[in-house]
């Protein structure tokens, strides 16, 4: 239970909370329970903006670094040390399963996932066999096991995978797209092929996430980054069943692991994304937290949602935005603070550190 006491200032009220003495802030908030403070982590916190990341990774494909457990584990730990965040997110990528099974997808610097031979026909499914996490991605599981030993017990490791639609769009288009023309054509012209692709990628997501949870991760996020490109009708028909199957598949193997569902530009899809079965709904910066709870219920547990552009504007602007997000949450215990999208490469790490300190300070509980 929580009891709010008026602070007399703009922003969230300070709370008197009843909580377990061994509370892990992220896991408590993900369950909607009172935590010692609002937990914070940042999407893409592992790497990108940190100078120590750039120094360690060097040249070459990100996929090469992911295949080295010592490097991948160290990159995952760097933001935990620098920022004091409440969760570590595995240094990996959503196309790792498709790459590992031999489909022929890579990550081009400055472009993103690319494949020379996109998935357009039934025959192309032969290049996308089912994933065996231990057989195809032993390096990922070794990295997770290393991190499970190294991380403090109060900082859980987050597993993740790409949702079938978003990963499928890369495989079908052959590269990042603005129109998703080939993807949408397959949905409507080749529904049986679409179903086969989504089922196969759903199996990849369940197997990949479950493998990470088997080796020490405590929660997971399903990234459906580009689902916002769809209408609600198309999402419900062509995407929702397969995302639901992922959450159900993971829950069958790990019933106590909270799952987060996140996409960009998905305000019109949020009710459907909740229906897929996540524990936590990730919001981008466009949807106010209070508005989401008004639409989907006061008990909605959310993650988000500071605009990443405000972080680029410096500490003063980012701090004001952080206070606004906390005020929007209204001292609700079911809140995980994050950006409304990933950390940009040119982000000043000191600004992110200031955000973490501010959230922790403003939401610290009183006995």
C-alpha cells in the first residue's frame, strides 16, 4: 500500500511506502508494488554514447562484438557502473537469432539491418530454420551467465528480443524501410506465407528470451519498434496473434519473469499491445502516462517516457523533462523510468547520470 503526503511543490509527492526489506526496485515496480525508489534504465544504454564502449568495441560489425562474451558482458556492465541504473540490458541486437540461424542478415554501420536476399517466397523460409538458443547462440547464453554472476542482486539483467513483425520487416524489406511496402504486400497478398514467417520468428523470440532467462536474466522486453507503421485493424489481424504467442510462450517457461512490450509511434495500438499480455507497457514520448492509464486502467504498469531529444538539449532541459514525467506518473508505484526511445549516440553521458540521480532523489521513499 502507498500513502501520498503533499510536498507543496510541483512534481511527484514523496511517498510513505510499505515494502519488503529485500526489494529489488525494478522487479517491484514491474509488479506494481512499492519500491525504495522509481527504478531507471535506458534503452540502448549498453554502448553507443559511452566513450569506454567505443574504446572497447573498436572496428567491425556489432555482431562480432556480440559473439565475444567477455566484451559483450563488459559493455553491458559499463552503464551500470557509470549511471547507477536499476537494470542492465544485455548488449545484443534483435537480429541476432536470424543471423545465427544463417538467414544472411548483417548490420551495416550507419544503415542498420540489411540482407542481400530478402525473404519474399516460401522457398526463402528454408534459410530461416527454428532457433536453438544453446546450439545457435551459445555466446549469448555465456554472456548472460557471466553477467548473472557479476551484477549486484539489486540490478537485474533484462533479456530482450525483437517482436515477429519488426524482425520480419527487416527480413522482408532487406533493409530499414519508411513504407514497409513488401511487408504489407505479403500480409495481404500472401497471408499463408506471412503466417509461416510470423510463427517462425515468434519461435525465435520465445527460444531466445527463454534461453536468456534460463541463464540468469530476470525480466525481458519485446521490441516491436516499427509496429506503429500499421493501422489498428492490420495490427490486430496480422501482428497481435503472434506477439501474444510470444508472451504466452515465455510465460509457459518462466511464469514469474515480467515482460515489457514497447514500440514507437504506437499510441493508436496501445490497447492491443496490452492485450498481448505484457506485465509492463512501454510508452514512447508521445503518449502521456496519465492518458494511458485513463484509457487502459489506473492499475496499468508503464515504462517511460522522457523524449530522448530533451537529453540532447543538456542537463537543465533534461531535468525539467524528467520532473514532468515523474509528475505525469503521479507517484504511482507501477512506473519504470526510461526514455521514450533509445539513447542517441551523441548523448552526453553526464546528462544521463544526472537524470538517474534526479529520479532516485525525487522518488526516494520515507520509512
